[in-house]
């Protein structure tokens, strides 16, 4: 997967992972992919719902040693 | 800018007093649909916080100007952000619910049920956000705890305040919806921890086997806790008759519903156990016993003083689950169209067996959501 930008949101609690994700999405173009790392347990459901409501595509999620990783493709 | 907080204790009082409150729930729609703060006179709006990052202008018209508004999220971070935005928009009665739904899930409200015959007291601990009920029987300097939650400090501190020593801790069955604090309290206080052996086949720790007909006394005034084997929700489910007045039914019989037999995996095998317990064993008991269950599902089950308690005779008249004459119909009701199983119920059972030891944060996540131990 071609990742354009990576965002480290580990150690941050709600709402910061989404606030930062939203900001980072502004720096990439439609069709490009943002990789996000977060440790907040709520991040998974929230990022999934946020991506959907914002017209973005959640391509993949992964959990690695307590760190949740997300790959979101920016929508049009 | 600082925003006023509202504690879950304050919200509990509003629920119990039927006060009004406008709840702005900023969790995802799924989380809100699954489980929310329930109150007779509460009004609701659900908008995820991430839809409000650019401003709250769009929802301002949907919020009351003259009522208290409590913003709630999962843990209290996002609600604070949204509440701050509302204050900036000129709303004055806006509060952020401190600790969010996690705190709501963990809050225990101790309510005195009654005095016991020989000078003791009986308390019900209402876990209002999750519908779990636990009990403390106090008599002459001693206390027994039944079906404790994992918030063990609440019981230990409560006993300390009353100046009594916790001597016996019971679980009516191996719980699947919440993590028991029984073992921890017993370790901490030196109390005996009792479990029905039929549910404890796989536990990894020592316990005191609780058998049908056992009597345990609390204090030297002989508050009698009489174990009554009542399988059905689990194989080992055991009820207690306390002080000849109270019937603690665990997850077998609730006020407006009955226990479900499928959470330990054997719905078909245990249907008839459940029926035998409800329709025969309980029927032989006095109608005057006050039923004290381990759960409630809906706010309607709370009495005016906040307790969850009803006469056994009244339940035999009014509880639908006790009034199904046809065995096949009963079997269908408790095995088909069941509500979803509680969140992480397998992991919760393994934790209660001592097989896994999740940390506090993990335990919290496992218990999120409603309890769903009943069928109506």
C-alpha cells in the first residue's frame, strides 16, 4: 500500500486522535492514503464511523502490541 | 475556558428523582443505540463529536435554552470539548459528564432496603448504568456481600464506614456479564469466598463450595443466609433466603423478566432446569418473600426509593416468564429470539474463573454496554 502520510496519535485520548486525523487529511489529496497509529481503545469505532461520515474509505486496520493502526484513503 | 462538570452521582440522583435533563450524547450512533443513560424525564440528541469539530452552529437550534444540558461521551474528553463550544455559543447550563459512559458504567449507588429482624441491615448496591445489583448484609459488626462488582473499594469503604468487618463473600453463580469482585474482596479482607461448585469446575483458585441447604450466619445475631440450589441460568446458580424475608435470585428471576440459559453454552440442556426452578422450587417458597435479583433491565423495574425489589407472590402474578403454562412455549421463549449476548461475555467468564487477568482498562472495556442476562 502506498502511504502518503503517517500520523502518530499514540498516547492521545479522545477527541485528539480524530482531531489530528482530520487535520492530517487536509494535507493529502483525494485518493491518497493516511496511516494512523493510536492507542485509545475508542479510536477504532470512532475512526471507522468518522471515515464513513466524511466519505473516506477505511482500507485496513491492524492491532499490534496495543497500538491500533488504520489506513484511510481520502475521499473526493 | 473551563466547563462545569456533572458527576455520575448527580445524574443518578436525577434519575431516581425523575428530574429533567437534556442529554447531548456525542458518541457514535452505534454506541448510542446500543446503550445510553436512561431517565424517565430525560431528552436526547445524539451527534458524534467528530461531526462537531468545525463548530456546533448546526445543532444549536436543536438544544433547549432553558434546561440543563449534559454532554456525554465515552470517557469525558470529547464531551468537554463539545461543552466548551456550547458555552462559547452562549449556552449557560451546559455540563460535561465527568468520566463519560465509563464512569456511568461503574457508578454504584448504595440504597438501604430495610432493617433486618435481629438488628441488622440490608443494602442494595444499584449499578445504575449497567443494571447490576449487589448486596451487603450487615449484622452485629459483620458483613456479607453478594454478587459484588469489580469496584471493590466501594464495598470495602462502605463496610469501613459502618464499622463492620466483611466475613463472607458470595457469588450466586459464575457471572457472564460483569467481572466479579468477590475474590478480590475476600483476599483483601480475609473473608470466605463462596461459589457454587457446579459453576466453579474450571476456576484456578481456592473457594468455599456453596451447596444446597448450607446456612451461613452473619454476626452473632444469626442473620441466616440459606442457600437454595436453583439451576437454569447456569448449572450452579444458587439463590439465597436471607433472614427468612428476602429471596436473592441471582440471574434466575428478575422483576419483569427471567434469566436466559444460554450464556454458559447449554441453553437446550438447562431449559428444564430453569423451568423446574421457577415453576416448582420457587413455587414452594413463601409468597411473602421479597425478591432481590442480581439485575434490572429497564428503569420501570426500579421502585420509588430506587431499590429493585418485589414480593415473590406479585411476581407469580405479573411476571410473564412465570406464567407460561405450555412447556414448549417456555422452551421457545428462552432459547429463540434471544437478545444479543453481553459484550465480551466469554472473556468475562474466563476472568471470573481466574484463567485470564486483564488489567483495569481492559476490564472496563469488557464490561461496556448493557448486561442482557434476561429474556422477557
